[in-house]
DNA sequence: CCTGTATATTCAACTCCTAA
DNA sequence: TTAGGAGTTGAATATACAGG
C-alpha cells in the first residue's frame, strides 16, 4: 500500500502507521476504500493531522463506502437467489404443465408434434369424467367455488369424499391410506380455509 | 354405568416452499 | 444458503353419544 505522500511533511507518521497496521492495510475493503483519491486524501489527512474533525470526516466517508458495498452485495445476492428461485419455479411449472405441442412441425410437413406422441396419461376416459364427481359440481356460489378451488389437492380430495360421497373419516382414511386423525384434521383445516377465504372476500368488498 | 365407535385435539416430527 | 411458515402425519388422549 503506497500512500500519496506529496504533502511530504508527515512521511514518518505514515510509515509508522504502515508498519503498525500491516494486517489492517491488507484488508480488501480497506484497500478498495483507499483506491479512491478522495478517500486516500481523507485518510492521509487524518493520520498527518489527527484532529477529531478529520477523524470524523474519514469515519463518515468509510461508513458511506461500507454501506454502498453492503447494499450492492445484498442486491447482488438477492438477484442471484431470485434468479435461482425463478428458474426452479419455471422448471416446476413446465414439468406440471408441459408446453403445448400444437405447434406445426415445420419442414413443409403437415400436422403437429402431438400427432407424433402417444401418451397413455393424456388419454381422456369418459368414464372417469362421468364418475368422478367434485364438490364444485354442487356449488353455485362463485365465492364458495373460488374458496374450494384454493384448497390443496389433499384437502379437496377429503372434502369431496366426506361431503359428496358421505364417507366417514375412518372410511376416507382407509381409502387414502391415512389415519382417521389425519383425515379429520385435514378436513377441518379445509373448512377453516374456506371460511377464511369467504371472510377475506367479504372484507375486500 | 360401561363399552364401543366416531370424531376432535394436542404434540412432536417431518417435508416443502418462499423470502431474504 | 438458510430461517421460518404452512401443511401433513401418526401417536396418544379426550370428548360425545348410542346401545346394552
């Protein structure tokens, strides 16, 4: 670390400081701070003329500089993790809702990608549609429908079995391979969530 | 009153997701 | 990367109620 010694009048003081604070002057933040000409001047002045005012000026300059560094570091970390989270979320959505395959194949060929794919899971079984009743089929109130739609898949499944099929907690537990207590709790939680949603809807009016 | 059944509650442990 | 919140679970226990 070489200081600006054009002042010349306190070379000894600066040399002494350098010797006494070797480790301190190797610190990256300190080095970075002193790279700025104004900071270096403040630093040299504070050593050559160590009045309270000069030290205060140096302190304030360092505080500002340090805040700036921390702020940039925070923003940079936040951007990084947001990017990671966004990527994770995006991949997940893509996994859950595969991209449309309706795009034309191009290359002068007729048809789309879906014409080339046979996916058993994508087959629509009319029996399933007819048999699989949902509680939503029985609800007319849009707010209530929206509240039910907000529930987790587990909660919706249990609500359906309990209120559409009229099964007991124990029976539902057997079907879903869960304990009766677990079913009871999830059902109750679902109802609480519905009430909460409805209350929220009312408040927002 | 006792017993059996259904349901509710409490607690600790766990996973998953989100925000920082 | 990590802390914290929400959701879920099973075990243990409590409560309600019908029937003998």
